[in-house]
C-alpha cells in the first residue's frame, strides 16, 4: 500500500525517533512511504533547499497518489493539519495517531468525517498495531 506519512518538521522534532522507527516498520511490511525521508534527522536540511511551492506541489501530488494517510499528531504542525484536511477532501482513509497525555486539536478529534480515525497510543507497539488495523480495514 502507498502510505503518505505526515509528521511535524518545523513544528518540532521531539518524536523523530518514533517517526523513524514507525516508517521503518511500515516499509518492512512492504508498504511504500514516499515521505520516508521526513522521518530522518536530515529532513530539515533537505527540505530547506526546496521552495515553498516545490514542497506544496510535491506533497499534494503524493497525497493524491496515496492509498491512505497516516499522521502522527502529538506535536502540533500547521503542515500536518493541512495535509490531513487535503487528504480528507479527496476521501483518502486517514489515521491520526497521538501519544496518550498529549493535547490534540479539537479540529482533529472532533471531526466526524467517516474517512478519519483518531487513535491514542501509549507505546510504539500499540501505535503500530493501531496502524495495522487501520490499514487492514480501510
């Protein structure tokens, strides 16, 4: 499955280790993650060389081409919020994962769109299980 993984870049990288491990696990299962480079620590440097228009055009193309979008939303990010909204307008199955105890925007947690699932997790393994269930049932 082609999965667009959305995560915070400029909003904060405190979960970079989670992002990297999560993307690696999905790829090990045979999924294609065009945004896998965003999980790596070099993501900020690589993104800086692109113009805002380049990033926008690339990312909306990847969202249009994906089978599903999975977003880690524990760290607030304008870009991730936009990507989620864009995916939902295209009726893409969308999963938002967040760490237990984190505050998440009510625009996400209160959204009744049937294509959207919002799931809390307490461990990496639980996040991966929730993602697996989402991908099997989407």
